[in-house]
C-alpha cells in the first residue's frame, strides 16, 4: 500500500493555506502604504505646524489638533449615548425581555447595524439637524452633538450584539445561585451577571467606540465641517470636524504628491493606529479574562 | 493466522500523557479479539492506531510497529486511504452522516471510485443484511438516516463500515448507548461477521467482553497486562490485576 | 422595618426594569421610525421611470438607473474577489490551522482589518489600486478596495459556519477512506453552506452601502452612459445620495428620499434574503 501524491489535493491545499495568510498580507500592505504616503508629511510640514491648532490647507496651515479634538468630542459624545443605551438594551434583551420580544428586537437592532451610514447622515441633514436647531435654539443644527447622536445610533448595534452575546454566555447556574440566595432579578443582573460578563461587555464598548471613531459619512454630513479646536463643553453644540470627515472631504481635491496629500495620508495613519490600539486592547481584555478563568477552573 | 501483529508499540500525546507503553500483541484472523480494562487504559488509542485514525489527534511520538499481513502500517510511506478501506471502524456514539441511509452506505464506495449503480445497490443490501438491519430499513433507504432510532443508526454505521468490504473491523464500545435488544442484535451480528472478517472489539462492560470474546487482552494504564483465550481469561485469569478488575475490586 | 426593606428592593427592581425597557424602546422605535419615514417620504418618487431612467436637469429629475446599475456592478465585483479568498481563508482557519502563534497572528490581522475606518480603506485603495497599479478611478479599483474591507466579515462568519459542523462527521469521513479535502468538499462545506452564504450576503450588503471606500477609487458624480468596462468609473447609490443631499442646490426633497428608499430596498432586501436562508437551513438541518 504505497502512498501516491494526489496532485489535485496538493494544489487545493496549498491554495487554501495561501488564502489563510492573506489577511496578514493585507494588513501589512495597508500599513505600508499609509506609511509610505504619510511619513513624508512629517518632513514636508514643520512639526509645530502639523501639531498646531490651525487647519487651513489653502494657506498651508496643516494643524491637525482641531481635527483630533473634533473626532474626540464627537466620539465621546457618541459613547456617552451609545454605552448606556447599548448596554441597557443588551441587558433588556438578554435578561428581561420575554422570548417573543427578543425575537422582534434582535433583528431590529441588526437592521440598524445594516443601515448605510450615508442614509443616517442624510436623515441627519434633513430631519435631525433642523429639529435640534429649533429645539436647542442654536445658530445651526450642524454640530458635534448632531454627529454624536448619529454616531451613537451607529455604535449601538455593535455594542448590543457583542454585549448580549457576552451576557448570554454567562452560565445560567450563576443566576440561579443568586436567586437561591434571595436576590431579586435586578440585583442579580448588576451584582452577578454583568460582572461575570465584564470582559465581553468591555470588549463590546471598545469595539463600539472604535466603530464610532472610524465613522465617516454620517459625521461628515452633519457636523458642520468647521475645523475648530473643540476644547470647551460649549464646543459640543458648535460645528466641528473629525479626522475622518477631513480625509473624505478634501482627498478629492488634492494634488497627488503635494504636502496636503501627504498630510491626509498621515491622518489616515493615525486613524489606523488608533483602531489597532483599540483592537489590541479589546483582544487583551478577552485574553486576560480567559487566563483568569483558566486559573479559577484549574 | 495472525492478521495483525503489534510490536512494542508506545505512544505519547503532545500534552505529555503516555497512552501506550511497550504493547505487544497478536490478533488472530476470523476471530473476535476483545480489548478490555478500565478507562484510560489505552484501548481506544490502540484501536485508532490500527487504522491510523490517530493521525488526526495531537500525537507527539509513536514507536514500534504494527504489522497488518506483514506490512508495517505505521510507516509514513503507507497509503492511509487504502489502509482505512481495509480496516473499518464503528464508534461509540452512532454518527450517521447528514444524508440518506443509502448515501451513508455508498459514501465510502463512491470515494473509492465506484460509480456503477448495480454494484452500489448490491453493496447496500449486502452490508445492511450483515449488520442485521436490512428488514427494518429496506423500505426507506432514501430517508435521512437521522430519522432512525439509536440502535438502528448504530447498525447502519456498522453496515457503512462493512460496505467497503474491509478485512478488519474495529468497534469502540459500539453498544454503549443502546438498549439490551439492540445490543443483542449487534453482538449476534459480530458472531456472524467473524467468519469472514477479523473483529477487534472494545466492550463497554466486562460482561460484554465475556459474552463475545474468542481472545481477550487486558489493558491497565497503557500496558498490556494479560492476553489469553476468551474462555479461560474470565474464569481463571493468570494475573492478579486482571482478576481484581474482572471481579470488580476496582474499575 | 423588614417590610419596608423588602418593598424597597422590589421597587428598585420595578424602576430599573422600567428604565431598561424604556431604553430598549428608545433604541428600537427610531429604527422602525427611520425606515417608515423614508418609505413614506420617498415612495411617491419611486416610479418605473425613476428606477429605469437616467438623471436629468442636474440630478433633480429623471431616474437613477446608472446609480443602481453601478451599485450592482460594485457588489458583484466585490463578491468576485472577496468570496473565494474569504471562504478559502475560513476553510484554512477552521480545518487546517493549528493553534500556533502564526494562526493567532492571522486572527488578530482579521480583527484589525475589521476595525479599520472605511475612509482609510478609501485612502489605501487610492494609493495602491488607483495610483500605484494605475487602474485609475474604476470599478476595478473600487471593487478591490471594497473586497479587502468585506474580507473579515466573510472570513469570520464562514469560519463560524464551518466550525458548527460536528467534528464527528469529519472523523467518520476520514475513517471511510476520504482525504481531508474530500471530507471538506463533500460534507463540511455542504453542511456549512447556508451559514457561509448568509455571511457572504451580509458582507456584500455592507459593501453595497459604503460610500467612503469608493469616494476616491471608483465613484463618479455623473456619467452620461453606463460603465462599459471594469476600468470605467461608475455612479453608485450611496455616493449619489451623498452628493444630492449635500452638494446639489435646490434639490427636490422627494427625489432625495426616493434615492434613499431605493438604497434601503437594496440593503434591506439582501438582509431579508440572508435571514431567510438562515432560518430555512436551520429547519432542514440533519444534525
């Protein structure tokens, strides 16, 4: 019974293995390209300007701080909305809602996650922004806050689905133990179930926030696109501009190879690194939680 | 008359557990050889070595030889596909493939290249008869196999292994989930099968070992403790450990 | 004293549950509201002429056929590149890879790809496909960019679908003389297919709705003709909606809503198909 080489199987197996490695190749490729086109910005633009407070490309002012603070304020605002609503809805779905309601709400939240952000931005311009302008008596409805509201809506599905999964995987015996000791369902949720799902919930929040930072179209359409340094609380209700919106708005008009071009790539690089950090942090949370669980069980 | 000869077989898994230690054993053809002993003894591991199914597990080192008709099947140059057609296996839980009964049985043959409808149909009937389940399923061969009862499914799994007309049949606790009637049917089928095939069985109880064995080997923690004739080993074992296990003093 | 304490706890629970229910409703009702509102406002604009005609009068009248066709082309283009690669990678992870450092690196790469902002993909696409490889602003460049973006979704859902197939099937298949690939092709892939298909459709649905990756890689504002080759630029629904709602003065609101409605149909339609496949498969499953 001598073994013979099956050529077809060999080629297919090789192709499959190569496809497996492709993800690494793409990440490296993206990083390399961003670096290649972004690093020149550090050379072409004096650092004091690059990290300065004026973003006015027409006059060669490439200070990215207003953009960074713009992203920050919109994202923080979004997080303050999305985290309570997201976790709250996740807890509702997983712990409180009856079976039939769960089957209704889950697909609806999934639906929200599938809505193209340009559609949300569009509604933001036509409906949300005029409403906020009237309701809050603002000079314009295109503000960071409007962006935060939309971003919150975009981040909520991510938070809900991951957090709900995490809550679902808490063994039922935990809850039963708490009830046997006389705790109400409410107390059980906050003192037993949620802490047990801590790492998953934390991951959900991080990935949701990560999604918010990276969002482009919706924020571009409703935040007013004013690259103003957003450092006081009032800035929330004034126009702002995020890093993502800047790239989207200005990339179409730059000359290939110009300083402006390189700075936009530089901003892209920063966004890439931010998402990398968020993902590494989220993975390490999961990793450490798993290590802790292994220690407890062994 | 020795179908399989195991020579000094030792096996270690990658997590460090030593599953088999210097096992040497001869398996007679056209007989039922029973490998029995408490859990962790290495019986299932030995079984899976006999058709190289252990290649799928995380095995670190394997030393020794296993000769099937004189050829060492642990040799890396061996065609494991052909080996597995020669040495069939039935597992502890009935695992029917997610297809019809007929397709379950023809799966192995189609892989081997058999396309002729007549040959396939003939193999289906032949194997189902051998497994003592033909009468129960002949009217619904194209129904999903999952619709059968546990006992029927397990006999279909036996038929599935027989469809390839192997020379050796390995059975790893085949009746562990089955009711006594189904168990009886399987054991009766084995008695018929041993006339044509070599049967190696890991029983799920000492009683089953006693009922079915022509030859029996007692395994304890990876080592072969005693091997002997089926009649004598259960009534007058030579080793103390064997006797202690059979009489229920440990297990 | 005890009784008050008892009441207090249950009161807290009632209030707490009420609050969470309110939150869930506040999350869910706007979703329904959004869809209904767009439908109500946009349906009057969607006529046969709307979906089969070309834009007139600077986008303010006529139809949006080129945008619809463009989105179709982009979706197909994305599928062509991302599906084979993504499914193959998923097969690798589920069936061949062992738990080594390299495998963990691959998995973290996939997670990272999933987290990259869509506009950064647009930049990358511009840098690599449009400029470096000189494909120009084209369906090809945009599809390639969208493919890389869609890859993580396809890989993770496909891998999950493959892993859901019971391990016992593989063992049985091998014991009957099958090779690894034969086992995958005849049993694992076949049983995982509905799950994989669902993942593919969900991934493509996202790609169809994205604007930022195609902004500088393939989208054009107005083209007099439908694209004739992969090297042509194209109009696309999401980009079209973006432009008419932000950059066309005196744009009739109803046309805007109509465009949004068509895009929603496209995306939600795919969602429905994916869900239908998923439930049908679950019912027919033989394990």
